[in-house]
């Protein structure tokens, strides 16, 4: 598999995941859906008590999915990218 294709695909996925998670986080904080409607009363974030706490504990790691994929993409690119420098022979 070509390195460039892998990096472009994973960078695109990392961007989409990060933006989607940020959008979801903002709408959850504002108490609205992505379309701008008010959250329904039976929404997990609106339930209250241990149900809401459990909801946030379970979904909190998803916030890191996009940024961590971006970090892994950069590390993969650095490891697999072709070397552009050449070694120079020193003359004695």
C-alpha cells in the first residue's frame, strides 16, 4: 500500500472525526441537536443522575479518537516517508 494514500486517507478520517466530535460536544453543551432543535427529554445527557454520568464516562474517550489518529498519522508518515538527504563521504 502506498504511504501517501495511507496518510491522506487517515488524515482525512482524523479531520472528520475531530470536527464531528467537536460539533457534537458543542451541541451537547448548548443543549441542542446538530440541526439546532432542543434536545429531547429522553436524551441520555438530559436524563440526570447516574444515567447521565455513565453516558459521559462512556463517551468521553471518543473526544480523543480524532486527535490521536492524527498523531499516529504523523508518526507513520515520519517513519515511512522517503529520506531526502544523502550521506556525504568525508575525505581524509
